[in-house]
C-alpha cells in the first residue's frame, strides 16, 4: 500500500463531484478542514494537560 498518486486523487475528486455536485464540494471541503483543525487542536490541548498533570504530581 503506497501513497495516493495524482491519478488516484483525480479519480476520487471526479467521483466526489458526481456524487455531491459542484456547489456542495467547497462546503464539504471547508467543513472537513475545520474538523481536522479542531481535532489537531484537541490533541495538542490534551498533550498540554498531560504535561501539566505530570508536573503537579
């Protein structure tokens, strides 16, 4: 299993375009990006909380 290449990425985007339509794709991309940013922020916040808790003990 390798990385996703250009051809595979184009195929995925074409299927998404057919499935969701051109008007919904930017909305879906924005929502996905926001969810990823929130997830990463939560992970970083959790790591900070663990360090603070370890330092207090």
